C-alpha cells in the first residue's frame, strides 16, 4: 500500500479512474470522495506546484477520457482537443489545494478553502467562451436524487462543495490519525445527504390545479445524414406529422419535436413554417420544434455571416414556436458548444482585427441568442431549451423567474451514437428539476426522451434509437426555490472565500521572501 501511495503517477491515474467511474452510466457516485482524498494526498507528496500539475494532468486526462470519450464520435480532432485542454484547466484548482493546505493549519479551514476553490473553478469555467459544464462534480450525483435535494437552495455546485469538503476532512483525519476530525468528516457526509433523503422520502406528488397535455415526439431521424436520410424538408415534415398524428390525443395542448427536427435552415416565414402553422390551427395545438432559422437585419449587427437581398444575415440553432392560432415566433439557442457551434472569443478577435483580414461573422458559425423567450399560451408557459442550454442552470433560471409552468428541453443527442453522452445528458436534466421545482418535458431525436418530476424522479423514459412518442398530462408549478430567487449566491460566496485567501497567501509569501 505504501508503495502505491508513494507512486505519484499511480495515485493520479487511480483518482482519475475513480472520477470517471463515478459519472453516468456507471453511477458509482460515492467514488468522487476517495478520488479527491487521493488528489489531496498527491498534492502533499509533490515537491512543487509544477510537479503537482504535471502528475495531476495524467489523472485528469483519464477522467475526461472516461467521462467524455463520446465527443470524439462527433469530431475526433475536436474531441481529443477538448479532453486534453480541459485536463489542463483542472490542474489550476489542484494547485490551489496545495497552497491552502501548506498555508493554513486547521483542518476545517483547509477543507473550506479547498472545497470553495473547486466550486469557484467550476463556476468560472461555466461562464466564459470555453465553457464546459459536463464534468462538474455535481453531475456525477445526478441519479442519486434522494441524496441531493438541497440543491434547490445551492444549485448543483453545492454537491461539489459537499464532496470536496468531506474528502478534505477525511484526508486530514487519515493523515493526522485524529478521531475528532474523522467524526467531523462523517458528520459532513451524512448531514446534507441524510436531510435530503428524509425530505425526498417524505415528498410526494401534490394535487395541482392546472395541467398541460403534452405530446412528445422522438422521430429517430439519422443525425449523420442530410435531412435525416430523406430527400428534403418536405419529406422530413411528412415523417414528423405522420408519427405525431398517430401519437397525439384529442386534448393535446402542445406538441414537442426535438432539436434539428426540421433539418436544415429556413426563414421564420416560409413554406416549411407555414405548414406547421396550418397544422397548429387545424389541430388547435401549439408546437415547439427545433430547426435552423435565418435572421435578417435592417441594421447590421457587429457580427453577421453574409448578406441576402442587401440585408445582413445570421443563422441560428433555434426553437420554432407556433401557438394554437398559428402565430410563429422563435427562441435562439444561447449556450453554444465551443468550437463545434461557436468560435470562442470571436467578438474579441473581431474587435481587434482593425484591418478586417478575416470574416469573423462567418468564422463565428451560429449566431448567439440573447433573450430567454418562452412560448406563452392562455393555459401554459414553457420554453424550448436547446441541448447544451439544459446544463446551464443560471440561464434556465431566467425562464423560471419569468413564469415557466414546466421546463421543456429539445435535443438531438444522436451525434454521439449509443454512447455515454446521451445517458449523461438525460440524467443531468434530473438536477434541473430539483433546482427549480419544475416538471421536465424532454424530446430527443434519437433518445432519450421522457418526463421527470420536480423531485428528479423519472416518470417516463424512452428507449434509445427508437421512433416513438407519448402523451403526458404535465402539472404546472409556480413555486420559487431559493436557487430560483437568488441564483448562484453559493458560488459567489465561495469566490469571496477563495480570492482574499489566495491574495493573502501571495502577500505573505512575498513578505517572507523579503525578510
């Protein structure tokens, strides 16, 4: 055992393996705690920050590879680059771990700083142009909903704090052979999870005063072929309407088609959208459908792709909204996948390119939506969150604060094949249900589609790579959780803890060096 613990590379790789296995679909969530115990041990064994980053990097690459190998199924080069780059960024909070453990003495103080450091890293990593939320520690616990109900107050980053605070105390107890710290670590482990479990067991489906009958369609069109393997958009619509007619009920209020359901790019007023509008009026049913939509501008924006009939033009990954009277509107995806959908820092590069050497509007790829636009009917309000949008709670919060009765997610999930990717994406939606106390309606092109209740329980779940659909009477909710009211307050609190502490360490180090 001592030989293993003395081998820095083995310790790092073991930690990476445990972290990889903690995420869906393996779901050994508890392994996140011993994984971070090993990372704390690694930080103690390394002689310098540089050495720690070097050895830690190998474990983080393994973690990223196990958790997100499926990225390479959509694009091998982009997937490999993302895995290697994300592992580099992860070494930053690891180095902070070492600094805090060497600069402070009390175990609870070190645990507080180390847990806050990883929360701060995840929070900042979620809020820049190279944002990647997939391997947040909280996501590893997405299927352990009975233990994480407290995220309705903290958001899912509260899970990250809980795991690392507990692991830090556990490592300190082992290192110091201190029974009191061991009891504190046990208390840290059991109090949040135990309280959550008691709340979860006692919770049930409360009577509701209003509902929306929703028809969810999973068309299973081939994501790797133009028009899903069909000849044109007309044939695509034929397929969508065919399965919808077989599935919908007479009382259906809303039909939900997935992201890219209407493959290709069209205009908000076109033959394609008018056909959907006509069906909405004929059936007295609203529609949400994913599609590509152009936008034309009277006044050109800073970035635009090209011109059409003398007007600036962009295209967006969009949700097409059609209400029961046939009125058409849209929501443009806000959270775009870096590189794949949106070139990172394109606004900055466009601003400094004073000689206009590059067409940054074309390089940018998809346009970026800026408004949380919902579909509003007389008897319900919801939205068409598009794929990657669903892992950004702070963005979803804007919809909920504006009166969303239930959360609707449309996604493709076919780009990655039958891999861990679509399993993880479905699981992460369970966290959104808990954070906002809302029902989740999910339509995925190839699967998995489903219904999730406000406690994160899966009520309906389809099979992957199956053409199917279902109806469900979705209850409305209008409660406001603490997270809905105050957003990322917990993450900001962690930042306020970490930043002054790290500045103090740097000042103390410089002062000591000058003495």
